[in-house]
C-alpha cells in the first residue's frame, strides 16, 4: 500500500519558494535600514525625515558650510552657544535664567513659536497677540532677511513689539529684534523650517538666511526631562497663591467646628442576648470529637502540652518566655522525677494514636498535681 502522507522532500519543495521570498524581504529591509543609518523622529529633529522634521534644512545648511551641533539640554546649549547661532525649537521649556545665559554667549537666536508667558518672561518688549492660520504671507517690513525671502508660509502665533527698532514682518508672525550683541528672531510657526514645506514659497531662503549667518549652528531641542531644569522646579506649596492657603485654613477650621457640633457621644455598650448557650463541657467535647474525626492526635497532644506548660510556669515562678530547659529542671526539682522523664512528657514526640493521647493527658495531669502539692 502506497503512503500518501507528505515526506520531508515534499514539504521542502512546497515551502522553499515562500521561504526564499520572505528571506529576500528580510535581507532587503535590513540593507535599507543599514544604508539609511541611524534615524530620529520628532518635530524639527535635524535627523528626522518625517514631514515635520528638519532633515532637509539641516542638509542644506551643512552643504553651505554650517557646522550643526545638536543639543538636548540647556547646559549643553549654553556651553556650545559661544559666537554661534542658536535655534531653540521649543522655547516654552527654557527658564528665563538659562535663556539669559544662552543669549549672553550667542550672536543670534531664533525662537520657534514661543507662547505668551514665555514671550513675557524672555522678551519683555514683545507681546503675543493672537493665533492665525498658516498661509502664504508677504513680508510687509524692511527686515533684510524677510525682504530677500519674499512670500513665505507663515502664521501661527502673531506678535507685536513696542520697540522702534524691532522689525515685525509677515503680519506679526516674524519679529526680529536687532542688537549689537545678540539678534533675536521670533517665528510664529515652525512650518518654514520643516521638510514638508521647506520648498514652498521663500521658506528655504528665509530659513537659510536666519540660521546660516554664522559658521556654527546650535540646534537646541528642549525637553521637560532635561536634568538642567531641576533647579527651576518649585514645591507645590510655592505654586499655590496665598489667598488659597488662607481659604483652605478657614475651611479646615470650619470643618472641625462642624464635626464637633454634629458629633454625638458614644453611649454604653449594648448587650445582646446570645441565641444559644453552649456549655463549656459541650464545647470541649465537640472539639475533641472533631480532633478524633480528623485523626489529629498529634495536634491535640501539642495543645495539651502547651496548656500544661502555660499553667506550670507561674506555679514555678517562671516567666512566659522561659527556656524549655529551665522549665524541665524546675519541674524535676519540684516533683523529684528525672529530668529526662519530665522532658519527654512536656516536649516529647507527639502521640501517634488516641491511646497515646490519653496516656499523655493523664501524665500531664499527674505532674501538674504534684507541682501544686509540693
């Protein structure tokens, strides 16, 4: 009779082509990953190829001879900012003290979409106005970089400034504060710097002119996990306004007085009649029957010994934590029996059956009586 079950040869011929295809896909994917090298993700990441990343801008700047240093902590940005341009992608995470240290060292700073509170603390001459949609906007100012770039894709947060020398461009989405030491530029949205929109309008020209004026660019990506910001953390008690503290104190006092007013004294203990009265002898007999039914002679014997030892210690003037040797010696001296006999009776092997349990109980009873009589 011929077997129709598939053998190893048939199985291999059936799966070798799918296996070859899967292996080819795995090898191709691995080679592609290795060829592209290490990649990063995230908004305005200089190594990210995502639409919101900054890989395209970083590549253009490097081709123009700009050396880019990517940092992720305020301490690294401060150390690398000397005589360079600093791009701060999320300025809302940078405290005023650390920003001041970076500004004192850098020659140019570009802040991307700082919030109203950040602008108020870092750039007092600038005020955040409103938010508007991102669209193509004309310069509308005399700033050199904006005029050279022409129309760009901007919007987002709009700003205004009371400084006469400040250049407010693109309907307030681009503000330049020229200074002898450090020029600060505020950008209302990150769109002109991203991979997705760098090629639109004059975005590339504005980005290149804003970030490529010096040989070194510090690309600072702030993060709330930055250990450099630990010194800026404040306890919760300092963040609560003083008025709230007084209100909480008054509310607490009111709650205490309310509890005292509504509280009632506990009356005497209420006794309830027991539905069934069980005599002690019946309870003991019932427990003994349970021990007998479960054949727990050893457990019952240990219970009898522990009870006997507990009664003997005060009779002999011993404490509850007296050592077994002291208890055996005292009982032997009081009764005149051999210590080995007393030790076997109080700490010996557990009884194996009911007969041995009865003999143990009798022996313990006799010893207790002898100690009481002596």
